[in-house]
C-alpha cells in the first residue's frame, strides 16, 4: 500500500490538535516554519495541508495576519427537488427556514445579453440571440452560501410582466411560477452536478479559499413542449453546504 502523502499526514496532525483543544476556534496557528520544524517537513508541505483544511472549513486564512482555527459554522443543507417548487415562495427560502436561518439574496439583471455559445446550445437557440441574464448571491444569516447565473431567452419573456426575474409583480417567484404566469408550463428540469475548484471571483464572493472545492450544477428547465426556457450555473461551496436530491415517486 502506498504511503500517505506528507501534506495529508500534516493535515491530519493539525486536525487532531484542534480536536484535542490544543488550538481553540479563533486561535492563530504557529508559523509554517515552526510547524514544519516540529513535524519534520518543509513549509510547502505545511502550506498544502493548511490550504486543504481551509477548503474544508477547519481553518481560515487572513491576509497579512496568518492562519486561524475557524469558528464553527453550521453546514447548510440544500435540497434539490421539483416537489419543493411552491407558489408561495422559493425552494431556497424553504431550505433556510427548515434550518432556522434567515434567507435572502442579492441579484442583478441585464436584459438582451447575447447568448454565449455554451448557453445558446443549452437553450436551443442561436449564438448571440438576446437573453435575460440574472446573477444571484444567496445568503443564509447574512453569509453567502450559493451563487447562480440564470439565462432566459428574451423571445420567451420579452414584453411580458415576468421579463425581469427579480422585478415586477412576480419578482422572486421562481422560474416555474413565473413561466406559468405567461402560459408556459414547466414539465421538468435537468441538472448536471460536478465538483471543481472555485475561481478567484467565486472564492471572493463566497468567502472561501481560492481554488477550494465547489459543486457546479448546470440546470435547465424545459416546458411541456420540450423547449428549454431557462438555464443556470449554480455554484455551492463544498465545505459549507451539502446537496441532497429528493426524487418524487409517482404512484
């Protein structure tokens, strides 16, 4: 059996010290040089170990200050299920209510944005066709827990009361409920989740370490006629959120 990589061994050692209360939440860790000397490894090994624990939410790095033991943070449970689409509110708000967390989101909408090639393919339209693009930052008790960028063909919602997802009389109602207001019935959604590392911008918005693990979900809603009417890229930090899929059973 192959030997455990040195940085994983050091990560286990640091995690053990925290579990044994050698360091408490909020404590600053010794320098990498000092930890490396104690453990018989180089500073680069210690750095990799600390970056791993930062991505897992065990430690946190503070620019110009050092590395600290992270304060305990409740892991948010995000449920993905068509059964949670309700006329009275968003699935995200339901999830946060179940956890007794205050939910909110910030958004920005740009109309008639030319569809990039990948988005056009997902929506079944020509590259460059106008879309309504909305970016979201979802918050739980004021802390960012999810990012999303949504694209809707302007040909579907243009000139209607639901053209702006977060504006007008149906603001914040969700894709399914908004589309129903203009006679478009959503029959199903397709989601493709995959793990990857956060970009610098995503890490900054989510308050996580650069290149930390995230789950990237590509979601597309389809009408009962088989037409894609919305597609989104959803990014969830792995250290702070767990994703659960509910599968309704038809009888």
